C-alpha cells in the first residue's frame, strides 16, 4: 500500500488499529549508512490514506518503538531518546504530546512497548531502577508494578500483551514470559507504590508439574525451551490458550546461518511446539501475532502471524489461522525483500489486519518502510 513520502532510510516497527478508518504506525526515518540511528517517524491512517504526523516539536533523538490507540483522541506511543530517558507520548487528536511518568527524569529508564485496554488502562513494558517491570496508568495516575520475580535477566521486556476474552492478565514478552494480574496483586498485598514497596504477606507458589511460578500479582510462565531460541511475541486469548512465536538458531552452524521458525502453544500447563514441517515455511522467523479482530469476548481467537521467509522474502509471508491449522498466505511484492515487524487486527465485523515492516537486504540508509492491509 502506498504511504507518505518520508526521509530515506525508514523503518516501521509497530502498528495499532482502533477501527476500519483509524490506525497508527511508528518507527524511524533518516537512518544513516552507519553510526547512530535515525529520527522518529509517526503515521496515521484516516480511512483513505496514511499521512505523517509531525513530531519535530518533541526534540526526540531516536526512534518510536511502539504505538497503541483506542479512539481518534487517544493513542499512546513510546520512543527511545538517546539524550535521556525514554519518552512516553500521547496523541490528543491533533498532535503528539510528551507525558511525564515515574522515572522519566532518569536516563536509565527504558520503555519498550505500549498496550491500551478497552477500560482505558495503559500498560507499558520497561525497565525501572535496573529491573524489568510494567508501567501502568489507571485513573490518570502512573505507577510501576513490582519487578518480575526472580527474573533471569534485568533487560526490559520487549513487548506487553493484554489477555483476551475473560483473561484479565497483562503479559510480558522478553527473557522471561510472565503474567501480571491486578486483582491478584491487590488480594496478595503486592506493592502498587511505583514498585518500591515489598510484598506484604504475599503467597508464593510453584506448581511442580508445570513450572508456573506465582508471586504477588505476577505469574511467571515456564520458558519455551530451545537452543538459542527467542520469543518475539505472544497472543494470550486465555490463561490456558497462549500462542508464542519466534525463532531458534539451534546448535552451531556457519556464519550467517538462518534460524528456524518457532510456533508454540501453552495450554495452562506446558508448551507444545507446532512441527515446522507442517508450516508453510520453517526457515526464517515468526515476528508478530495478532487475534482475529472480527469477534469479541471469549470467542476471539488467533488470527494472523507475520514472519520472514528466508528462502523467499520477495513478499511478506503470513500464517493465517483457518480454525483448525495455520495456512500460508503472501503479501504484495514490490521488488525488495520484505521483513514484517508487527501486525495488528482491525476491530469490527469486517476484521482484517495491518502489517508493517521494512526491506531487509539493504544498507540502513537505503531501507524502505513497508505497510500493507491484510484482508
């Protein structure tokens, strides 16, 4: 799909849709051939065309990593600022405005991904005081959750996903896969004072059969195990119905060896891999997953996976859930290698999804952003 004219060297990293006639996409533009990154890029869909929204007034030295919106006057974005702490931005219907949050004065604070819920809550994955946490907004106030308990890494989770249907959990995607439950945190007395307090009388439990570990409002899921395996995204349609996508490089191999795709399902007890031989392609990566978009409530299920097909990247390669299995479908070809970074379902009876990414086998300053409508 044609997009607006932007500076050369542009990538789109995330997309969010509030309806058929409203969506946002963010990333960066002006990437140099080498050295530091580019400048922020923000786009908006009005039902007829994508246009660039001005962010120069923010003086943000970096990229926009993620965006999430629910209405024409309310969207949120997070971005990297190489001159200080990461930025939290709000779209007010006409422009992007900076928002202060606990830790916004600390250059070590990291914000990686944002998700908005139908109840108006906003959730941001990040790192605060050197630990992986969630930043949440409810009732107009921002606060950090306690850190993920016994995290295997201090690195910020790279995504946050909201549970679907009757699942009220908030999931982090990173070195640790974890679920935050607000009701559980309140019941167990977990800290809600910016993540500085200690659990009071918190019950800790570990299910010996499946490795699920609960502490306060957190439930740490068992890892998806593999050699040099990384999970890039989750789709939690229920606490016992979670899809994970990613890639695994396996043992050794020559320089430049491509990874194999990872697709796994969690039933509340354990992860089960989908055999790569049953998928349309198995060499490359699965980078993002979204729900069907056309249904509501507990009936909403898996919809679309965006990936990178190592053997044929002439167009984006998608996996679509047809009710019983994942089937392959191709996007449009435009003469450059396609790499999908994010997919987002379009709410409403018509369904469909947006996909964003960029060309791959080019120098940074020649990178072209990609955006297409699926369905």
